[in-house]
C-alpha cells in the first residue's frame, strides 16, 4: 500500500530536531492520532455512544466479551469469527468496538465473564484510530486497581517488519494486568508478514478448553447450528437516500464523494507499469488537511469480477436488501438498504484469498461429496496434503472467491446475506497525500502505482483500489474519500534542514513537503537545506515528477537532488548507494547518513 511504503522510506527532519538523550529509543506518543475525523471533536467518535460493558453483557446474557480495535478490518473479522465459534463451546458472545465502551465498566464483568481483546498495531507502534483513547486510558489515566478482577486474554495483530512489532497488543496485555486484571489465557500474536491465519488458529487450540473451564459452561448447551450475525431483509424497492452529512463531518463511515479533476499517467511510454497522479476536488466538503496526512479511499471492486461472482451465485443483482445485526449492540454490515450488486461492488472483499474459516463454511454448502472432502482437507491443519493444497491453490495461486466457486461449483447459497456475511469487508485504502494545503487548499492529490500481476496459477490479478482509481474519469466520476490525520509532517520551521529519502512512490508525501517549502519560500521565508534522495529504474520509464523536481532546484526550494537509476549502466544503483556516497560529506546529518549507509541499516531504517 502506498502509505506503508511512503512512511517506510521516509528519513526526515527528526535527525536535526533537538531531542532529549532518550528520545531515540522512546516509543512515540499517539495522542495526535485521535483527531482523525475531519471536522469532529478531536476524538475518535463512537457509532452509537459509549456502553457500560457489564450492563450490555447482562442484557445479552453474554459471558465472552470480544473487544476489538481495528484499522483494516482484520481484528473485527477475527472477533466475529471467535463469536461464531464460541457458541459451539457453549459460550455466549458479545462483540464490541473498543471505541464504543466505557472503559471503567470492564471491571464490573466479574468472574462470570471473560474479556478477549483483539487489537492491532498500526504503522510504527501506533494504536488503531478507534483504540487511541483506550490506550491512553490504560497507560495514563486509569486508577491503579481500575480493572481489579477482570478476567481477560489478548490476541494481538501486527507485522514483524516494523520496528515496534505487536506494541499495542503487548501494551494492552501488560497494562490490563498492571491495573488488576487476571490473565486466564496466554496472549496470542498474529504476524501479517507471515501466516496470520495459522497464528490465529494455533492460538485457539487451547483457548476453548480454557474458557470452558474458567466459565464453567455446560458443553451440552453448545450450539452447533449455523450461527448468523446479521439478518437478511429483502425490500420491495430502494428507500429514499439518507440526508448527506453536513460539510466538515465526512469521515470513514460517511465519506465525501469527491469529483475527480485530474487522473494523469506518470510513467513514460517505455514503462510496462502504470503510476497515476489523481486529483480530488474538496469543494463544498468542509474537509481540510495538513501536509503529510493520509487520504482514505473507499474503492469499488472490478465490475467484471462483480458480474462473475454474482453470476456464479445465481442471485438477482437488482434485489434490494438490508442487513441489520442480530445483536443490536453491533453495527449493520452496510448502511441502509441497497441492491445486491452495489453490496458486492462496494462492501464485500471478493479478491482477497479466502481464509480457512471461509473454506470450512463453504464445505458445508457443497452438495458434491468430493468437493466437500477436498475443502475439508484444505482447512485441516493436521493434514499435510491439505496444507499443501491450500498453499498451492489459495496462497500461491492468489485465489479469489470467484475461483473457489468455479472450482467447487456444487456450492450453493440459499441466502445472499449469508454470502455477504461470510466474506471479509472491503476496507478503505490509505495513501500518502502528495500535495500541500498551502498550494492546494481545495484539492488533494495522491500518487498510486496500479497493481497488476500474474499469479502462480497463470491468472492476471488486479489490485482493487489502484485499478479502480485508474478507471476514474476526470470531470465525470466521483470517489468516496476522507482524511486521516498523520504524525508525518515537514519541519514546522522552514529554516530546519530536511533530508528526504523516497524511492519509487515513496516520493509521494515528499511532493507535498516540497510544495509546502516552495510556498514558504514564495512567501519570503528563509529555507534550510532541502535534500532529496530518489530512486527509480530509468529516466524514461518511472522518473516521477522529474519536471517538478527540476523546477524546485531552479527556484532554490530543493537544495540537492540525488537520483539512483537501478536499470542504467553496468551495475544496479539504489538509494542506499547514493546515501553511502554522500555520507562522507561534512554536514549536520553526517552521523545519521553514515548509520544508514552501514550494511543492513538501509533495510532496517529505510526499506
């Protein structure tokens, strides 16, 4: 994803900013992330108000409280999966967004319930947006015995390629115990860079026997029937559309339909890839952004893939439905009522390879015995042949749900809502903003490489969001967007020296930085040295924003530009080589540049 690569590639003004001696080892404060919803109150809002957890559990008769904090939807999906599985072990679940609860009420759950926290670490050791307040409460505000008697366990999600791997999950686990909580089961950790699904399934091995013992439930009361989390309601026609949000209140749940004003190909004709510069018009939205913020984009699935999936399912794409939750404490799967085609287009992820959980559910719907047996073998973690089949077909082949329905064509859904519920949700994609509000207050720009590749099965695969963005026509199409606040900022003082390292689309946020400093220069400010290291393949294929960079050098906004072309000349030259080449130059960043140039440090600190 663009935002991940951009931030990972960033080396910026922090090496010049005065800090305390311990600043380099301190995990950053996250209070600024709370102000993520533009025009909001400065805190992550709850969709239905704060809930007394103990009271909600009592009302639902629940003894397993599943509390999630998510950025991409995976934690929520895992919490819902635990809820469905828990009924097979005679537990009664209640699923809650951590953003929706009264934290102090957790202690009132007592010995009759267990709280399971499913929380992700976002970026470089940050809580997800919805978990910021909870983490602040745990670490700074809660009384010493605020969670005395709370029985709990934690499943943490993260990516080991980041420095602060599993910071949030480990912190939640540590601080709940510090505040008096009683850990009833070991913390689990899922690695997004490895096998998240396997980590999650392995953690559950002893979870259910432990919960049965701790809660003292009667397994004779277990519910092995199909468990639905949402109702499917078919309506005769589309209702009146809801009133759009007031300007300035657009967010991830209520995105702004921005008009596309430019969609420009950045790669040269000789390139076999595509990279787009997309402009979004903010006029009338009340939205504003700061340089370095992120743009959230709600993508649409490929229309051809949507038609293929609906065709295999056999449902009328124009049927109108709504899907309210069975548990009133939950959010609906999608807002209001809409057509089945619109649901599959905008709300359901039909490209991500299906998990073993999904395949297990599909096996139960297969009428062909051979199909059912093969699917059951694929999901059996004890079967070596099954694991090999799953890896070859799903993982290496990057199988979509369309591929699964085509291969196992005896799978039949009686309820379109169950298909929707079974699929993961189509989540927002985040991109580093490639513009400055100082130069473009009513427009926001992003830089995105269009993802297309051939899988091990020989089939063409397309990235959902970037191919959707590439298809949008300027002046005609709109795209649902929102602004996400970031910690990533240019130096507040234009006189501060700034080093930027941005290979490929890693240059995305730095285009905004340069626009920012160029506006300061035009306003009469004195600029400190501004240095950019940029890497690409060749000058005529993927040298992004070459004309703009030349203009910034000519104007004095950009003091020094170092380009690494990896496909020009007898040897491949990368950004780390340029960093090593200039590390010997005497300047205020010499120590930092030498550190980056050391073997392995480029991958650790930049890559």
